[in-house]
């Protein structure tokens, strides 16, 4: 895996293959104020409540 091909978790810094992230294999892409941030599967599990809290109230 080269630096150009790797995605990096915005919380813990774990690196992964973009193909795995794009396929939805546990990675989460988060967009906020025009910035994109990736979260690895472990951080997604650890922070799922924070992620849910960002959903608009219409969702619920």
C-alpha cells in the first residue's frame, strides 16, 4: 500500500486500503464543513453514539 492509496482514520491514525473503505467494509466517511474524514471500524464502533448524535432530528 502506498501513501496515495491509503486512507487514514481521523481519530486514531490507523491506515487502510481505500478499496475496503469504499466498499463499506467497516470504514465510515464523514463530511463536515466541506472536509472529509475517514473513521476506521474500531473508532466507528467506539464512537457510534457521537455519530448518531450528528444526524438531523428529521431522521428520527
